[in-house]
C-alpha cells in the first residue's frame, strides 16, 4: 500500500476502485468508489498512513465500524462492508448523492421551515441512536448529508461512544469533537450524555438559519466562549422556534429536551408552515447575544467580566413605546423613583409626608456614616439638604423668569408713556 491514499490504489481489497475524494477528516479520507463485485457506487473511508501507525486511531476506526454495524435507521448512513485489520483498513458505506448541510446553508441561509424539516429528521435519527445507548459526540453541519431526493442522513460516528461500554478511547479530561459545536460539558471534560448531542444539534440549526456558526473564531476561544456566553442568532425567527433553540442550548444539560421532543416540536412547526410564520410575526425574538468586551477577535471573544444584559432582550418593544430621556431620568432621580415611565410599586413608609413628597415612597437605606466618615445620628436621612435644594431650583428659575418678564413689560410701558 502506498504511503498515502490521496491518489488511491487501483483496487482496494481486490474489490473497490477508488475515485475522487469527497470527504476529509482528522483520521482519513472518504472516496467515491466503484464496487466491482456488486456493480454499484459506494463511499469508502480509509485511514491516513500516519493514523494507521497509531493504535488508538486504529481502535477508534474499528469502533466506528462496529457502531455502524449495530445501527439501522433511515436517517443514518448505512454500513455496507468493512475491514478494520491488516494493512488496508476501510469502511464501505452507501453513497449519498447530494451535499452537506454546511454547503447548503451558504452563502444563503435556509428558511425556518426548511430548517425545522431538517432538524426533525435529525431529531428522529438521534432518538434512535440514543435509544441504542450511543452518543454521537461530533454533530456538525459537515456530518449532515442532504440527498437530491430530499433525505437527511447523519454520518461520521468516528468519535461516537457507547454509554454502557467500559472501555474508553479518550483519556479522562480530554475532549473529542469539533470546537465550534462542543457542548459546555464537553469543554469542561465532564461525563458526556445524550443531552450533549442536543446542544450540538441546536448549534447546527442556528448555523443553518443564520448562515454562520453560532461560535466562530480561534478554536480555543470558541470552545471556552460557550462557558460564558449563550449562542447567538443574527436573524429574526418565530418565537416558538427561538424558544426551542434556547432550551436545546441551555448550559444545564438537565434542562434540555430529549431528541424525541425536539423532533416532535420541529415537525409540528414545519407542518404549520407559512401559517406559523404569519401567526407569530409580531413575536419575533433573538437569542441572547454573546457578551463582548474590547479588545477581542473579529469573530468571537471571551469577556473577562460579564456585562449586564439589556432589559427585555428577548422580546421586541411594542411600536410607539416612549423612550426615556436623560432629562426625565434626572427628574425621576430628584423625586426618588427609578423612572418616570415605569415607576413600579413602592412600599408605604412611616416617614413624614412633605408638600413635595408622594404618599408612596421607596424606603431609603440610611448609611452609617456621613460623607466625611463621621457617625450619623439614628434616623437621619442622607443629603436631605441637597435634595431640598435640588427641588427648589425649578421654583427659583420660574420666579426669576417672572421678575425679568415683569421688568421688561414695565420698561415698555414707561417708554410708551414718555413718547
């Protein structure tokens, strides 16, 4: 066998004639091949020469073949033949004529209806896989194939792991998968369960909707970013779909829906079609954007200190809603309320009611010391003189303006009497 299979031998295992490379991975290549015995086109995955020299890689390759051999579902790429020992290990699979999801959503993103259809099929496939006690661990758009016949197929079980299998091919604390689609628990090196695939599926659907990954940039920063920030979607989508994606990408694995629930909800949304979009056109929302601080990379950054999220981030403000101005906010501060537009309920106090005070006032906390650091007397309100002075300023201005106006009128009358 040659040092590399880029060009491929004339006939692999005396049966498969390798053609063009149609896929590349970390351990090997996928060729379009011709099965000379059964006279059909197939896809053949072979290992790189360097990968074959590593016992762990060979064991992982054999594990992928064994995993595929035990799976049979229309949403998965079918295994046809395999040889995992010897000098020419390979896996022969059904050939899918079409394109990957990563190519389909670029340069133009997919519509919510299209994405819901794809997501429902992937949810069905994951429900079956999880029912076999297997976690995929590397769900990403390039591993999702869309056939010309409209079928959706999930492939590449190279790093999949059986939950009931005692043998581990990954060291404790090590992370397997692609940085942009890892779940938070994968990044932390924790035990991986079925909910990890649900998080990755949520990121895949977000990318299909927006045309770009939810986390992108330097692989290390991308992997850590999800520990601090929520995924982002840059386009408006119906509230029902946004709510599902928010649940799928929750940082707490226990709060994520299972694959069966995801499939049911996405299929229901797809069946509603345009009716669903029209019914929720006023409820379009965006998932929370990642917190960013400067300086950072153009794509993604991990902030040193979280920033406060704006109020009502998830729901668009109704049309015609008044906007607070600095003058109104300053006036609100003079009267001891947070906002003139939304003062909110305030508890009643037993303090004396002045002629400028409202009958409902917020209880003020009294500092133990004054601005000079001296102890305060019990019950003394801070800066009372300053507050009283600020409340008198508008009255003084009105009085001054009245005096000036009266003086001007008197001057005009005096001039008229003289002439």
